[in-house]
C-alpha cells in the first residue's frame, strides 16, 4: 500500500493513508464508520488499488454487495491479482446469485490462490450450495484434506464450524456435535460461536449473571416500596387470629 501511495503528492498520500488506517481499525467494530472513511479515501485517490480494495471491504461489511463487487473488480483490474476472487464470489451470493458464485468456484483463477484463499473459496461454494437448498452437496464440498487434517491453521475453526453447521442443517445432529467440538478445540481466537452451539446441543442454558443481579435488585426495590410488609394473605391471616383471640 505504501508503494502505491508514493505515486501521490505527499500531503494527499498522508490524508489517504490516515483514512485507510481508520477503515482497517473500525471495519469490525463499527462498519458504518469504516465505510464513511473509505468513501473519503475513494474521493481522494480512486486510482489507487489499495483504496478501491479498502472501499470494497467496507461496502462488503455493510452488506452493500453490488458496490463491494464493483470496487473489488476495479482493484483486480489495477493489480491483476486473484486474491479477491473468494470475496467477489461471496458478493455474488449476497446479490442472490449463488449459481454465479459456484461458477467462480470452478474457474481457473482458483488454482492461483494460496491455501488460505482456496479454503475460503470452498466455504463460499458450500454456502452457495446451501443457498440453493443443496445441503448434501454443501457437506461434500466442505469434505477436504484441510478439514481432515489434525494440524490447526488460521482457517481450521471456520472450516470445521461450517461443516458442523451443514451437518446440523441436514439433521445429522450427533456428527454435528462432534464437529462443533472440534471447532471449539481449534478456535483459539474466538472467531466462531462454536462453544455456544455445542452447549446448545448439549442442553446447557447460560444465565447472564448481570441480568440475574439486576433482577434481584429490582425484587429488593419492590419489597422496599411495599414497606417491607408481609404479604396481604399473611396479614389477613394475622388479623383473623387477632379477632379469634378477642372472641375468646
């Protein structure tokens, strides 16, 4: 990116770089804000491939798939790289064109991808199969050496999770449980909610301690408003006993 920005005047390059840094920083936690910064960078330097790519990811994070696809295509034309191929295919899914995503999954460009991107392409293809209601085909698509491998790679948790989710959707609950457990084992950075899905299958229900504390506090507050008195039924019973005593 730095090399690309060197083609710009120094002040402009600095402005663009600042906006791109903000896009990267906010993309996960505040996609809408990231999108705003990407639009500023795009206005300043639309002929820089890194800017078009950042704008694409910001649009993608905001589910603006048509816009994202256009930006990714522009970046690819500028660089000649195929690394954006999987996310471009996923944009096709987002636009309701899973058949197009599957066409891209079988294109020659896939063979030029590195291992991580090939796994990503497999995930997109499986998602496209599910979009089309082809659950069994989705399961088969995810069955691969990368899935069977015991070594943990950056993509392992997500691949196992997708496989478990597809199995569960197909009604193969026991197998799904096994693969959610494997996803938990490999999910070192918490990139999936595999542990929650596994607990759900095991019938474990989590109680939010904070919510429980607030509920107890509300109950105490209600009791204070009642003046700490006993229940109406108890008071009525006490009065009856008093009356009985007087009659005696």
